[in-house]
C-alpha cells in the first residue's frame, strides 16, 4: 500500500498554502519590491568576468571572509558586532526560529506584517502570536507589552519599515518593546535603503537586539543575500544551524564587487525615494484612493472593490499585489512597488482607467 502524505507530513504543514508567486512575463512588474534598475553596463561586464573566473568546481568559502569584510565596511557595523549570512534574509529568519524552537516556544510579531514570520514559525514548529497594529498601522506599544508578558516569546520580529504597510514604527515604542521583551528582538530592516532610520547603532545598548538586512530590495534580489548583525554570543549559536555552503561562490563574489561600488545602489535607492514621493502625491490626488505614508520602496493604498481594480490593472498589463482578503485590517488594500518613472506612469494611467471602469460597472 502506498504511503499518503497525510500519514507522514505534520498537520500544520498540510494546512499551509505554498507561497504563491504569480507569473509576470510581459507585465509591468510592480508586485515584489524589486529595484527596477539593472546594473550599469561596466559593472555588468565586471560581474560577467567574475562569474567566468570563479572556481565553480570548488565549494564556496564557508566563512565568506571577503564578502563579510566588505559588508562590515559598507554597513558601518558597530565595533565588536558579528554578522551571520543567509541565502536571503528569509533563511536568516528560519535559522533564528529553528535555534529557538524549544517545546512550547513562541514567536511574536505584529499584524499585518511580513507573512514569512508566521510561515517560518510554523515550519519550525513554534507557536505564533500576532499583536494587531492600531488602525493607522502604528505600533500599539501597550498591547504589545501586554502580549510579551502573557506569551513570553523567545523571539519578537519587527519589520522597520513594516511590510505591507510601509510605515516606520515609532522609535520610543520600539525601544519600549525591546526593553520589555523576555527574549530576542529582531529588527528586520529589509527596506533600510529607503527609510533613513536604523537600529544598527543601538546594538551595543540592547543585549537582546539583533538587526537583519537584505540586498534584495536594494537591487540584488536575484543574488539571495541576507544578513543578521548582533553580538557574537548570539551569532555564534546561529552559525551552528547555518548550512555550511548556504551562500554560493557567485553570490559572495558578485555581492562583494557590487557593494564595492556603493554609489551605484545608493544612487538607485535615492532615485526610488524621489519617485516614491512623486507617486505618493499623484495617488493622493486621485479621488477614491486612500494612500498610506511609506518609508519603503512601495506604497499601500485602499480603494473600493480592490479585487476588481487589481484584476483590471492586470488586464492592462500592470502587476501589483492584492492584499484584500489577506487580513481584515487590509480590506480594500493594494500595494504597488515604486518602479521607474515610466512604469509608475503606466501604473497611474491604468489605475485611472480601472477606477473609472469599476465606478461605471
Ligand atoms: C522582502 C522582505 C524580506 C525577505 O528578503 P529576502 O532577503 O529576499 O529573503 C524580509 N523581510 C521583509 C520585511 C521583507 O519585506
């Protein structure tokens, strides 16, 4: 008799829906917070040469020495702090969750937030608590501190700025949570390049604080490199769970080179921030659209009949993210990534048409 998955796989895994990535071929792709600008041609050629010369017959440098040295310099990592590298920051979240998954352990975050916090808690077999944000998506420090006392989470994840809402939480509220937490607090700074704020320089002050970053939203989503910065005593433990060659030779060499040309990605991030402000004002001027302030490279907005607007945009060749139905607080919400001026223009034009169509229907 054949064994069925139901008899072998954990029930909470059977219940999960796989992370869905919609097809985007030929679309104006504004759904995944990617940087719309490629690398300049001279850097593309250098990357090609690096890939050609790389010793792909050998395993990668397990300690990623050259890349780490570059990262220390580019991040201005505070003295005495260590770095853990992951195959994207998703892997870093998973390493932290696995390391802390004692029987009965709980991971806590807010909601709505980055869905991988909850998903990875499930993978690791921990409990998960999501404390609702206030209606304006600000951090509810009172409710969060009460939840810390009630659930004693091993780890708290806070995305700063938050995804999918785009806002930066209040610093004092964050610090209060870090001080009240009985375990670790991981500040996920995936959108740091667009935020102009960070907790990195507070690592020395809070012994339970860790800061996570990624190159994905900065312009290297295809490379898959995330990192965790913090005290050696924590990083040393997480290193034990990191699979030995999780960061490939190509990722190490290319990231090291591109970060060595820090101006390129920084200039692109500055252009994206300017475009975000322009797109925000445009959206604010459209009747029937409620826009939420963003310190990231995307904008959350609310419309009537979001499903229809989302489908309409898709039929006009523009792919964004539909959040309607994903959480009660996100009813009517759509999220658009800031693209090039041309892409944003196509999005705005298509949105105008879709809003007119849904009003007429
Ligand atoms: C996109 C995103 C990540 C994941 O980034 P990768 O490094 O590509 O795995 C992590 N946290 C937040 C809040 C994100 O939005």
